[in-house]
C-alpha cells in the first residue's frame, strides 16, 4: 500500500500542492510525490514537511502538457506500485487525471472533499448543492482533491529528491503565449473574495470593489450578467455556469443571490451580503448581512479594514 | 471538417435538489432536463460557428436511454446536422467516455468537443478520457478556438491567466465561457429538429470503474446576522473575532 501524489512545480509550490500532499499523508500509507516542473531541489525537499517520504521529479516536462504529465504519473505509479494516486483538482488535474484513469483503468473520483471511508469518497455534486459518495470499483484509485478543502499541515522534515525519467514523450500541445495579469490574485485559489453584481450599475463603479479587495488581499469576482455584458472579464464569473469557489470569506455587493449564483459560492466558509433590498434571496445564504447601498457601505468597509490593519 | 459534440443532460438550474430511495438516487420528481449549459452554450454553438465559417458537419452524441431523446431534440434545434445516441445508461464518466471514444474512432472526426463539466456531477472527466481512448491530444477549459487547416489555436484557462496553445487535429477540446454566445433556438430550428436523423447505436462492452452509492444535502445555514450599514467597524471585528477569516 502506498500513495502517489502528483503536483506541478512549474511555478514553485502552490498552496493546493501542499494541500494535496497533506491529504496524501492523511490516507495513512507511505507518500511519494511525483512532479514535473522547474522547482529546485531544496524547495521540493520541503514537501517532506507535509508528509512526503520521497519526491520524484521529471524535469523533461516543462509545460502543462496533459499527455506528458499522464505518462509521467503512470510511470511513477508503476515504479512505486501505488494503490492511490492523488491530484489537486486544478486546471492541470482536470486535463491529466482522466488520461491516467484510462491508462491504468483505475477509477477517478474528482472534486473530493473528504478522506476515503473504506472505498467511498465524499465529493461535491450539483455544483455545490449536495454531496455524493463515490465508490471506486478498481484496486487502484485516483482522487482529485477540491482545492481549499484541506489546509496544508507541516510537521515532518525535509525528504529526499530523485531525478526521474517518466518517459513523457513529445508534447502534443505547443504553448504560444502565456498571459498572467500582474498582481491579480487567481480566483480559484483565493481565500478572500470580493464580488459584485448588476447592482453596481456600470463597469466604471468597480474601483471601490478593487480597492476593498486590494485592502483585504482578496480576489475579485462577479455575477454572470456582469461578465456577459462585458463589465468584467469572463474568468471572474462565479456560479453554476462559471467558476465554483470555496474561499474563507465571500463578500457580495449588489448581487441578488439567484440559485445559479449561490451554487458556485455556497462552499464559502463565511458569506457577507450587501444589498439595498432586504428581501434579496442572498440574505438566506449569508452569515452577515447589510441592508444598504453598496456605494456607501463598500467604501465605509474599506476604511474600517484599513483602520483594523493599521491597529493589528 | 467533421465535428462531434458531446451532449449531456442536466437538471434545469432552478431544480430542487433532493434524493430518494434512502438517499441513493437523485429525485427526478418535477425535474426538467436541459442540455448541460457548457455543452450547449459553448461547445455546440462554437462547433456550429466553425461549420458556418468553413463548412463540414456537426454531429452530437449522447450516451443515454430513449428517455433522453427530448434533450437530444433540444440540442438539434440549436442546429446540429444529426444526433447519435449510444443506447445505454451512462453509469460513470469512464463508461460514457469509452463509448464515445469507440464511436469517434470508427467514424473519423477531426474535432471532438465537450463542455468543461456537467452542472450535476462536475467531474471534468469525460473529455480527457475520450482523448486518451482515442489517443489524441486534449485541450481543456478552452475559452477560444480557431481552426486553420489541421491546426487548432486555443486560449485556455490556467491559474491566474490565459495560455494560448496550438494543437494538431484530430483533438478533443473541453469548452468554457468565452468560447461562444448562447443561441436561442428559433421556430424553424425546433421544427427541423423533429426530422433530423437520430441514430441509435448499440453500446460497446465496457465496465464502469466507479459508482455513486449515496448522496447528502449540506446542513442548513444558520441565521444571518444583520449589521448596521453605518457600522462597518463592527463587521470587521466580527470577521476577525467571531468568524476568524481576517
Ligand atoms: C442556466 C442559467 C445559468 C446561470 N448561471 C449563473 C452563474 O453561474 N452565475 C450567476 O451569477 N448567475 C447565473 N445565472 C443568472 C442568475 O439567474 C441571475 O440572473 C444573476 O445571478 C443575477 O445577477 P445579479 O445578482 O448581479 O443581478 P440582479 O439579479 O439584477 O441583482 C442585482 C441586485 O443588486 C441589488 N442592488 C441594486 N442596487 C444596489 C446598490 N446600490 N447597493 C446594493 N445592492 C444593490 C438589487 O437589490 C439586486 O438584488 C444563470 C441563469 C441561468 C438561467
């Protein structure tokens, strides 16, 4: 019995990578990490603190090519005889884990939010409106862990790092260009999110949302109509047909709280709603509610956060 | 160009989510099925745009029983040329994907398109599995797709940004927001859909790898605490001391 955790280390170690290793450790068996990417040896060795007993790195894979990553994971699974393979359910796992599942004929559970009980793994279904329990019928299981559902836990010590040739083969996907807006906090990983909807009346009014977000160190998000009319970029659209997020704090201003919007955000730990309409459905899903005009409340909240940060 | 678009049914987004038979089955009572929005708004509409611009054909495929024909007709009304239904209950993502891969391999498609996930199971599994089954490249979470001869150029979502990539066809692409604009079927489309070919194909012999054994609803939210709009210091204090999120 052993566990293999795939993480991507192209841009160093992201929080969701540490979550996946911590989760791997919780499964109880010996944990080997297999990674592709350019992180240096001491960075990779630090994964031992989260529970890895060994890291295997294939540096021949320099992009996120899911075909190459799947080959490397399969080779590592064959080499370690792993009975469970763990991914973090991010954009890389969404492309590579299904390929590994077919290669190994091993059942894939995606969006896991709990450790397996026997053969059953708890997952999010119906866009966060319910949980499901998935049974894997194969000897090897693949679990893709929903980001932000387990916190990384350090405690162990650094582990060994081995260079590994996973016979990745040629990349099928050629990268032409990568655009990452400077300074923005990626929404799917954000712990704090400030979001706004049609109640803000126009794109020119988003300054106060961005200010509050930057004061908190939060990412920004929006409702679907706001992205559809082009007030905000598509990648900020949260909900059933946008990004599903589960931050620690979700602040929603001028969003009515339609069922499709709630589906993407009801995994948030704490929800704050600002709405002029005391009857807005969002209040039913909120922890803290403010009946008021976002144009007054949001700047006031930003000031209060500033004051708090200065005092702490 | 021959395009195959994978269509799944999903409950209407306003459906009440409930379970029956000791929480082992989704309660379909009163539930309206729609075409999964990602499949319809993004994959199917972009496929139709590519056909309109460059010729070829658009087929839709679903793994399902005769009960799903109504949802297939809805997709045909948006504008595909023909539909294929693999006549079996889609027991898991692997089973579904392998059925589609078998069909796609023996019918020579240049491009297979899926939505990025279904809104009921949210697995994001089928597209990648089809690609592996066909042994072709898979580009996931694409928000733009252009085809030039046998090369496709795509924008894909990555953490904190967008990556532009190129891939040779045939390939499988999963489609996300930005790819196309939703189309509302018109009367002509709805009439035409009634007579478009819907080919029912016997399933291949494949075993599912996973199964859903039960479901649960999340615990109800506790009462919402109302805060004076004049007093944002109080909210910040609560977020810090009570909720412990800042
Ligand atoms: C199939 C389908 C899928 C969908 N998927 C999604 C999805 O993924 N995500 C999503 O968000 N929506 C989705 N929708 C749309 C959803 O049904 C709602 O229409 C949408 O969420 C409403 O957006 P909104 O709250 O910004 O706007 P509105 O519903 O117009 O609400 C605006 C709110 O702002 C309040 N307001 C106005 N002025 C102020 C002010 N000055 N200060 C404070 N509050 C103010 C109003 O009281 C109101 O509650 C989907 C719909 C369908 C049919």
